[in-house]
């Protein structure tokens, strides 16, 4: 499994890891159960960190030029 560590965002490496986990889970019911529990816990953590869109942003006093509030940006963002 350590051979799968490394490049974040490497789709091919992620696919190979998923295949290896699926194969191991198919061969070992205890591993399959542990993997299911891990996935449920990971999804709960992610859900807790990615809210339904609630946000509160406030600027008080002073004079501001160029104020930008962002949330969940995927990709490039350019001001110019």
C-alpha cells in the first residue's frame, strides 16, 4: 500500500488504490467492514467541514476598496 502514497491529484494512482482496496475487501470480510467504517467516518468529517453554504462575512468601519468574499472556489480566480 505504501507504493500508492505521493502525488495528490493523480487520478491513475487513485484508481489503482481504489482497485487494491476493493480487491482486499473482497478477500477479507474484516477488512471490508473496517473499510466501510473508515469511509463512513471520513464522510462524516467531510460533511462537518463542508457546510450547506452558510457563511457570515462582515466589514465594519474604515474605507475598503476591492473586497472579495469567496467560498468553495474550484479553479482559477483572477482579479484584474
